[in-house]
């Protein structure tokens, strides 16, 4: 007997963006490794890549996410 049952049908209202097929899905159709989500609206899922780009830029420019150069201490 399996401990975890594979979820094949998503819940209505759960939206995902499939990275492999580059499309929005209601309910998970593709494996978790290939998707972003869940999102509460289709529009949010449609903009998943833009949201990811914006967050990446924020993290890249956030000094809290960078190690201090050798010989220097991290800002406090």
C-alpha cells in the first residue's frame, strides 16, 4: 500500500504555470518540479515568469542575500 497517493486532479480555483509547456493550468496537470504555483487567479499564474524575474532582481540587489567579500564583515 502506498503511503502517498499521487494527486492527479487539481482543485478548481488552483492555478499553476507549467515551466515545461509554458502554459497556465487549472489544477496541477504537470509534475511539481515543472511548475510554479498554486496561484489564486489565472491572471497571477499568467504573470508567474514576470513575478519570478522581479523577485530575482530584488534578491540579487538585497545585501542581506550576499556574502561579505573576504576580509570584510557583513553589514549590520
